[in-house]
C-alpha cells in the first residue's frame, strides 16, 4: 500500500493559556469546531522536553469552511518559554501560518476596522496576488491569502490554515522533504532578492531566496474535502544568519511547534521517510488516545530540525454529545468522507 496524505490536519501553537488564545481564534478566524480538548501528560515527547514527562492541556479546533486546524497546546507542569532572542524572518522553523480568505481586500478591511495588528498593510506577493500579515495576542504571525477551494460557507471571510512559511538554511535540501515526500511538487514562484511585501516584518529587509510550493494533484483520504489544498513557502536568508526558532527550548514552548499532516498507511510513509533520510524520531506505534479521538502519530525533523507530525486517525467524534464516533480504519484509505458526515462536525461548535 502507498501513503495517502489528506492535507494539513493542524498547526501546533504553543502558548500559556489555551482558553484565552482559543477564544481569540474563534472570534477572529472562526476556529470554533472542537475536535478534542484534553489535559494529560505527554510521555512520548520526552526526547523534545528535556528528558522529562510534562503535563499539558491541548485542544484541536477547526473551521467548518475548510482548511487545516489549530492544535492549541499549553504546558501545565511548567511555563512555556519564549525565544532568548528576537525572532526574524528567515529564522529556521515555522515562522508564519497561512490563513485562507475568500476576499483578501475585504478581510484586510475587516481586521483593520477591528484594530487587529495587520503588520504592514495590504501588499502583493511575487505572484502578484494580494495578501497581508497580522499578529495574534502572543505575537504569532499569520498571512491571509486568497484561496479558491472551500468546504462550506458559514458567512465568514476566513477559513482555516492554508499552509505555512518556513525558514530554512538550504532550500535544495528542504525540497527533498516538502516536494519529494510531502508532494508539494508544483512551483508557484522561485525568486531571489529583497521583497517589498516582507520589509515590514522583523528582518524582512534582508535578501532571500523565496519558493512557494503547492501540490499539483488533489489530496485524497477521509478528511481531504475538509482540509483542502495547501501551500508551503520556503524562505532562505542569503546571508546565512537564520537561527533555530526553538534553539535551547522545548517542543510545546511559545510559538509554532509543528506542522501536522493527516495521513493513511503510515507504515508506507515511514519507509519512504527513511529512504529519504527523514526517519521517524517519535512513533506512538499503536493507537494513542487524545481525549475522545484516537490514532497513531509520529514525528520527523526537516533538515533544519523543524518538527513535522503525521497523524493516522483511527477514531474521531463526529457528534460527541450524541456519542457518535467514526472508525476511520475500516474505510478505504483514499476515499473521502461524504459531505453530510463532515458537516455534522458543526454540532461540536463552541458558541461564545
């Protein structure tokens, strides 16, 4: 059997107060569908948490319009640490989360009216498309981008995660993972120099090689319709001065902790990763409970040590209050769940 990648399941966001930050994401981005919320220990992550088992509170939230989710993750046994330096564009790791928008100009005016920090204003990317950046209350950067594929229409201008901007030290080395293994095989642009749309960001006046990737074939699998298409943008500082964003810090500390893909046939994916020199560094091996959900998860590191997670979902609460759970393992790995079933997730909406 071959691997199946259904899309970006979620981006992990380390923070100090899950409920405060999640409320902001619900209000501003519509991330109001609760897939799980659980307080527990994280015994399998000790390799990245100083050799100690730490406790955490985590919640996975989605937007019913489509796109990847947010795993909002908080240490409860220690205080999440910020970087010891001021992060700048091109530092190594996940620097920006891309957010889907139906209308970028209208979305910009919406956030401007709400006095959200839009980090420099409306601009055009190297492809000529409008986009803009904004910050959440913790200073995490988001890029609002035009997207053409939507799962449903709830009346909001934004959907979920559309991808990420990652700082890398060597784009050619990074392509061996993001292009060759994760199948972001189509180059939207590959350009070098300084860029007007980046200059308002910390360190954005430097010279970069900048590559935007998307996948040429639609994703397959149970959640592919909901997660939708996505993009990866790789930024390499030409001065070679990028530092690891999680240098001397733990997985789970403040910032974007991982990029997670929903997959099937994870054993086949493991073999492909090993062949490409990206072995699993963490592997739950068997099904692992996450509150009301369950599945197998594993981690690899990209060439710069950025954490990439894979989750093979085994069980998912469709409507938790009705005790309706779906066994994904029994379904064909490439077949998408029917729309009516996915739309039933709306009954897990949190209303403020």
